[in-house]
């Protein structure tokens, strides 16, 4: 009975720590505890089968391929690939370690490991308990210490995720085939082969997880660098345009004195027709000057908004902004990052809309102790997709979305997003609330 209690406590502890660890990467569903109970019950079922049923433990092991994905689906709000990884990751870790310890006990009794031999003995619960107990340490080492800052990138890069899922299935199929074989071979050789194979698979799987997580992290780092580089390039282009504008304006100022001197002289000569012609030419030249409009009360933000106003004009999008910004604790650099990523997402959304329907508006107001900034743009989507991107380049655009969310959370703010249909045109609304203090 003690081995069963040990396995019960070890499995429960491991699974609860596992679920708690990955909630840092995925949002929990409202009734996630039902999924937790479902997974725990599927584990406890193995103990029941081992004690009170003639059913082979192989069937309960196969049942895990169904119950674990279902359970994790009801725990986390994520896609099928992440769900499969989370489920198979547990199965791989526990099954490899179970075979390892079970074979050790078989060696001690001078018998070949087999599921029929271990069923009904205390060694089943001991092996399972040891597998869960050792996996707690492995979980802490890999997922909490070594990969803590890299798993977010790993879940964004689908090709690495699919690669690991493929490895998980290969490992499980091979371990199952080796541990359930009925081929008559030397007991000592067979047990040694199982021990070496289980250790090898454990090490290989651990190293592959490190490799793919690091690979995803550096890929994401490259994408972030390219995203920041793109921001800087846009800013440089803007400042170059601003420099050209100022040179043009300074030249206009320099010619002003000559114009006024000429007008004064012509007034003395009563050459009113000539004065009228000069004023017409002067008005035409003044109108040709490209002077920045004022879209906000922040000079640096205004530079960015003027830059995007020109970009929106090129794609025939109507743009308006009346934004009063009170920074509070937010730095101007973070403000620019926030607006840049929002405007970039809006720009790409508008490209998919018919030119005649392209529209974007920015406004702000004080709501109690918060600054509310509203972004509204026409779109082709009919429902918002919070926390995800529908673009093919999920790494790059996924970071744009994550930067927006992280920036808002960093300053203790929150946001709402929704779609409003106006004259049969969907409009995406993003409302950001930032504390004033």
C-alpha cells in the first residue's frame, strides 16, 4: 500500500507543478480545473488497473494518448500543436523513466522486464512513483531553470514545435516496441538494452529540447532585431524627410526679405498689378511647402504620426488623430514602440481593405484615473483575434502583438478589443487604458 501512496503523491505533485509551470505561457480556461481533474483521474486509473483489474497496463498507457490531450485542451487556451506537445511531453518523460526503474527492479530479480511480470507487484507503483519523482527534478532543471525565458519563442515557431512532436512520437513508438516485445532473447542482454536505451532516449530528448528551444529563441531574437531595425529605418526616413522640409522652409524664409523689399518698392511705384502677381506666386509657393500637421501634444509622437499619415495617404486611407498624451510613468521610447506596433498592424490591416473603405482614427480621453487611447480602423475581419496573429509570418508579427501586450502590462494598464459593423464595414476597435500616475 505504501508504494501506491508514494506513486499517488509523486504523480499528483508532478502534474500540478507541470500545469502551474506552463500557465506562464498559455492562458488558463475559465474551468481549467476540470481538465486538471480529468488528467489526474486518468493517472489514478493506472493504479486502479494495476490493483483491481486484469486489464493490461498497456491499454491504460495507450489511453493516455487520448486523455492527456483532452485534459490539456480543457486547461489551456492554445492550439492543437501546443496541446499535443504538452501531452506527449509528460508521456515521454514518465514512460522512459518508468521503463528505466522497472528494468532495474527486473535485473535485481534476475528476470526479463515485461508488463505482465511487473503488474500486480509493488514494483509497478515504485517505478511509476520514481518516474514522477525524478521528472519533478527534470521539470525544474529544464523548463524552469534552463528554458524559462526561451519557451515562449519555442511555442511561436511551429517548425521546431512539430519537430519535437515528431521526436516524441518516435521515442514513444520505439520504447513501446522494445518494452512489449515477446522475442526470446538473453535476459541480461534484454534488460541491459532497455536500461541503456531508456537513458539514451532521456538524454537525447533533453538535448533536443534544449536545442530547439535555443534555436527558437535565437530566431525570435533575430526577428525582434529586424523589427527594431525596421522601426529605426522608418524613423530615419522620417527625419530625412523632415530635414528636407526644413531646408525648403529655411530657403523660403531667406527669400521672404527680398519679396517684401520688392513689394515695398512696387507700392511706391503704384505697380499694383505686379504686386498682385507676386502675391499669387508667393501664395502658390507657400502652399507647396510640406508642413507637419499636429496630431498629438507630444513632439516625438507627432513625428511618428506624421510619418504614418504620409504612408496612409499613399494607400488612400483616411487618417485622423486628436491625441492628448500624458505619459505618467511611461517613457517616450516605450510610447513610440507602442504606437509603432499598433500603427503597423493597422497599416497592414488596411492594405487588405478596398481603398475606398480604408479609414483609421486615433483619439484619447481621460476616464477616471486612466488615459484611454482609442484606435479604430476598417478591416476585413468580423471577429477580433486576441493574442494571436492570422499572418503567415507568425514569428515577426507575433512579436508585434506581444510587444503591444507586454508594454501595456508593463505599465499596469489593460486593453479591450472588439469589432463594430458600420454601414456593412467592419471596424476594429482597440482601447488602451494606461494609469495617469
